[in-house]
C-alpha cells in the first residue's frame, strides 16, 4: 500500500501599501546615512542658520512689526529645516535613485508610483519633522517663548510645509539631469525663500507692494501659519489665505510631477 504525502507550500505573504512603503523607507534611510553631503544638509545647516537670524534680529526694529527675537527665529528655524532637511535632500535622492535605475526597477514590482515617491521621501520627511519639533522646543527655551497661542495653526503650517516641500522636490527633480546638478537646481527656490518668505526679514518690515508679492512664495504661508500659531494675531481670513496659497503650491507640484517626472535616466 502506497501513501502519498502532500507537501504544503507556504502561502504567499500579502503586502499592503504601508508595508511596502515602510520597507522602501528603511532602505532609503540606510542610503541617506551613507551620503555625507545629504547628512550635512539635513542635520547641520538647519541648526546653524537660525544663529544668523538671531544676529540679524538685533539690527531690526521688531517691535514695530509686533514681533520679538523668538517669533522671528522659531519660524525661520522651521523654514530652514524644511528647505535643507526635506526639499534639498529629496531633490538629490530622487535624481540619484533615478540615475542609478533604482526607480525603474522599483516600478517592475508591486510598488505603485505614488508609493515609490512616498516611501523614498519618508526618511527625509520624518527627519525634518523631528528636527522641527526639536528646534521649536529649543527656541522656546533659549529665547523665552511662551506656549503657542494657536497651536493648531503651527501644526497645520508644519504639515503643509512637509507635504509642499516633498511635492516641490519631486517636481524639481523632474528637471534635474544629474546628481551633480541636483546640488544647484534647488538653489533658486531656497534663496528666494530665505530672502522673501520672512526667514531673515519679516514681511511686516517690507514695503507693502514687495510684501504682497512675497506672500505668494511657496514657503511664506508656512512661516505665516507657524508664526501666527505662536503670536495668535493671525485672523481667520489671513489663515485661510495662507492655507490656500500653500495648497495651490502643493497642487502645482503634484501636477508637475504627474506631467514631467522621469523614472529613467535623462539622455
């Protein structure tokens, strides 16, 4: 009498979008830790730049704008973190992964396009988030800031800033040819934001016409919401206007990514 033994095969492991993005984020975090330039941009520069803002604040009549050193430096510190730790780092990451054919290979698997971009961006976004929270706590202690009067505005500003910088980084990467040029292409937005979004000079101290133009810059609504969260003097209409501007930039970034983002090396 013969018997037949049935070998049971392990059932295939079902994956979810979250598990796939988490696995990709872990791999991206490892690669980020091996890139010295990205680490300097992400960890060092955002901590140094607020010192320059603090020095510049001593030369300004902040009382005229209803501000003090703390309400100038803290939003600026968060803005620098978003620019350096999120936007600049992600431009380089997207471009280098594309040129190394990593993005092309990822598209052949289960990952969807949005999961690839989100998973690749997650380490930089989390780094920026943690850094912003630490900078906010440090500025509050060192500059003797009271608790935010409207914390929901500060949280909203930080969240839309993270999403916006991710979208704009992917859009910028669409027009960046090489990893070397990825060090240059983020500079226009970064310089314009530093000069015109209230990081060094509050918009209240600028001429009205110049301030009206600067209000439309990508990072300005983020700084406005974060600063308004601490001062509590931001009206509902001003908050809504800042949010609408931020969402418009996010949508513009998403449109640019959908229209022009490249998954293979540029020739």
